[in-house]
């Protein structure tokens, strides 16, 4: 897999952390800073779920490349 860029899978596992659906986005505290994760749909035939949460600093292209294992 390509390097993970603060990326969470909803429901199933894809070489990362799984979590329950939190709505369109959620905030968490990382290193004493508030960080927003947004919901993103990415379709892939070999994956259970196609909704993910990606960090606010992760682009759609970076997220798709991670799901499809593109360096």
C-alpha cells in the first residue's frame, strides 16, 4: 500500500483504522490541535466500504491513490 495520509475507513478495514459513521465530518485533537476529518466516497471493487474519512490536509487525489495503492 502507498503511504497512509491520515485516512480512516468507515466500517471495514483497509490497512488503517476503522470507525463508525460520524456524519459528514468530525473533529479530533491531535498534538493539542483541532483537526477536521471529512467524509469522502471512493469506489474500489476489492473494498468492503467505499466511504472514508480523510484529514483536512489530505487531497481527494491523495486519498484515491491510497485506496488504489498508487505511490
